[in-house]
């Protein structure tokens, strides 16, 4: 009897091939950029995606200070954090954060789209965000990628 046999491929640490991608954030919308970066970090674009393995790629994002937010989010969106002391709630808007540390906006958005467990922490370590056009990963020969091409 002639039958086809399809085996489910489960990636592991030894079989995963990690690449390097460069994304230019100039003029990009924050949420769309973050969701594409999270998808690449997680490895969901690969046919060998395995949910419990770090099979994603390394992502470099440059020009973080030139990111866009639509609508009134630049002034009305609020990031809340707590110092740990009584009455220690602190509030920040994206406009204030862009002036002080533009890298934090993209990192915060991408981290919120990753799993909230040890795997998510490991995936987050594969993200490198830079405020300017320069980065220190030229030796890895990252491929320039346009987020509009990612589906």
C-alpha cells in the first residue's frame, strides 16, 4: 500500500537558524513596526515555527527618534509605572519619552507583544534599538527589511 507520511517538524536549539534583520523606523507607525518586529523575534514567519522554542531572528531597529504615532497618542497616551513606594505612581507621555529616551518607546511596545514568560524574556534579548542611524552590528551583515513586505 502506498501512503504519504507527513512528519511534524519540531525545531530545537540546535536546528534553529537565526538571521539578522535591520529595520529603519523613520516615518513608521509605532504599533505596526512593533507587531512586525515581535513577529520576526518570535519566528512566526518561518515554516519551522515551534511555539516553545526561540526560533526567531535578531532584529536591529534604527532611527527610533523618528517613529510616528497616529491621532492624539503623542500627547494623550500615558505610560504608567510605579516606584514601589506609597504614592509612587509616575506618568509619562510618548512626547516626553521621545525627548528623553526614544529607544524606550519601541522597546516597551515590542515587549508588550511578546509572551509574558521566560521565553518572552529570551526573545526580548534579540532586539536591538538605536536612536540614530548608526548601530554596532555591521559584522553580522544584517539584511535591510521593509515592514510593509511582512504579512
